[in-house]
C-alpha cells in the first residue's frame, strides 16, 4: 500500500505493539488508521523476543494485562486465523536467597488475589519439572503453570493481517522524520515518502521511542538496553516440554525451541544505540558459565548461533502508556522492557479506548506518561524484580 495523504490515526512503528493498536482501532470501526514502519512488520525488537508470557507481575495493572493476553492467545487462531504457537507450559523462577524469596511471596499474594495460579515449591519439586536442573544451592522455586510461550512473529502477523482485513493501512519501508505540532496539537507527520495530515499520532517505536518523542518535542524516558540469546544445536538430551526457567540470582534463563535450547545470560547493557544491535560474542562465555552451573548437562551441547536485541526499559520498569504531556493528540505506547510482546493484546485495546472513548476502561495511572521528569535516568530499580525475559 502507498502512503495516504490523510489519516484519522497514524501509528509510528509496525512492531507487535503498533500492529495490536491498529487491529484494536479497526475492530472498533475506526477508519483511515495507518501504521508507518520504516522496515518491515515485526522486524524491530519484536523479532528478538523469547516469546514468554507470564501472569507473575508485581502490580495489579500488569497482572490484569497478562491475564487478558493469556485469554487472547488461547482464542488467537479463531480470532485472527493465525496459529500463535501458544504453549501453556509454565514459568519457573529459581530462588537461592531469603530476601528474593520474600519479594516473590509478596508478589504471589497479590497475584493470587487476581486468580493467578502461582506457588512456591521446593527445589526438588523444581527438579521434578526440569530433571536436568542443579538444585543443591537453591532454597525454593516459584512455579506458574498457566504461564507459557507463543511466537512473536506469528502474533504480530495475526494482528497485522486482521488489521488490514478490517481496513487499516500498513505501509512498510517508510520512516517518520518529523511530527508536525501547532498550537499544542498534533497536525500530522512527515515521512521519507511525503506528508500525512492526522489529528492523532501514536508513538509505538519500541527502542527508538525517545528519538520519535523528540520529533514532537516530548521527552520520553525509554532507554534501550541490549540482551543476548544463544541457541544450541538440536539437543534431545534435555527433553521437553521445558518451561521458561529463570535463575533469579544470575538472571540466566533458558527454554526449549523445538529440539534446540535457548540460553540467555540476562544481560542489560547500554550500547549507545537505539537501532543497530551488533552481537558481542564475548557474552557467550558468561552465558555458558551460568548455563553449565544451573544445567550441567548443557556442557555436552554445541552452540549453533545467537542474536541480540534491545529491550526498551524505563526507570521504574513499567511501560509508558497514554497521552503525551503537552501535545494534544500525541499518544505514547512505549517502554515495555522485557514484556512488550506479552502485554501487546491489552495495550492495543487500551490505546484504542483512549483514542475512541476519551479514556481507557481500566485505571492505567501506573503507566502515566507524565511520571518522569526530563532528567529521568535508568537506575537499578528493575534489577530487584524478577527479570525473566
Ligand atoms: C532478547 C530479548 C528477549 C525478549 N523476550 C521477551 C519475552 O519473552 N516476552 C515479552 O513479552 N517480551 C520480550 N522482549 C521484549 C519485547 O521484544 C519488546 O518489549 C516488544 O517487542 C516491543 O514491541 P514494540 O512493537 O514496542 O517494538 P518494535 O518491535 O521494536 O517495533 C517498533 C517499530 O518501530 C519502527 N520504527 C522506529 N522508528 C520509526 C520511525 N521513525 N518511522 C517508522 N518506523 C519506525 C521500528 O522499525 C520497529 O519495527 C524481549 C526483548 C529482547 C531484546
């Protein structure tokens, strides 16, 4: 599709978040919605996600987002005509110190209030779920059997396909280079293919969110941080299904992908980049050390490749969602860190409600875009939380 001259809503970014917003707007009957994607749909940081979905979050808002995502994924094939590869095989957190366990217990009490199936289990119980685990240095594990995995590419394509079928436009290979603001209101965007007049513009630019915010004169506290995932050659010695398993102390996590094993060191690194993500093969040593400690038999596997992606983090590890302060018609749907894929179904629905109804049906003050000042920096807050993906 070519770029239109006018639109009712312009969405900058064709990742899982932008495509979910487009789908939800189109489903509600909004016409002339257009997504502008500088590369191809789903090629941004969405293509780097591990596909994990968990209801184990520390706040009511995020727990409710996760439960809604789980519901959407269960019915995804019917609603979108695309199999999302959803496997409800659980999430397992391994805990080796008392302070961390207390933190988990507080969160579990909240999660249970919303009907989440999550429990503290013994190290031996964890070993019954993943027999290859080394557990002698653990004091407990936390098991969420209703959590699981799905394919980020499949889910994004599902949103994009239904959005198009319902009339939304998705233009690939076009970069937004300016956002026109006059009298405190958004008037449209300029791109590498011309101008689009629009009263509503949504920033769904993932790790590039701060750069896109600046185009409208809005400071957006999103800080891209690199994370690696390596994968083995087929390794049937680790039989499936294997839940996404995170070693809370070392941040190492792993899961199976068909017969291969995905291994991440859980790194969080500022590489001074929000677009290009080179791999650092030196991270492989750290990954293998952490992996062999927790999963001794992995020593026999061969590493076959890896990738790196940017997680769009915020100072308090919560997303930024809602109208941008100071510019009417400019919305932010950014800063999803390691959970943007799993929270995309509800994000799309909430942004659509905001645009079409004037406010969302849920209290989203947790994600208030005005909560950070211009000088916001990324501290260590996110490091105390279960950093699973
Ligand atoms: C290693 C790794 C593992 C992860 N694992 C998980 C996981 O298990 N579960 C989970 O929920 N999340 C996970 N995540 C996080 C998840 O990938 C992100 O939170 C999510 O993909 C963000 O989606 P998005 O649509 O906001 O961003 P993106 O997918 O990056 O989409 C933004 C799009 O905007 C486009 N864009 C930017 N600027 C412009 C412009 N000026 N004009 C036009 N287009 C523009 C980009 O090309 C891009 O395609 C992981 C991330 C990484 C790096």
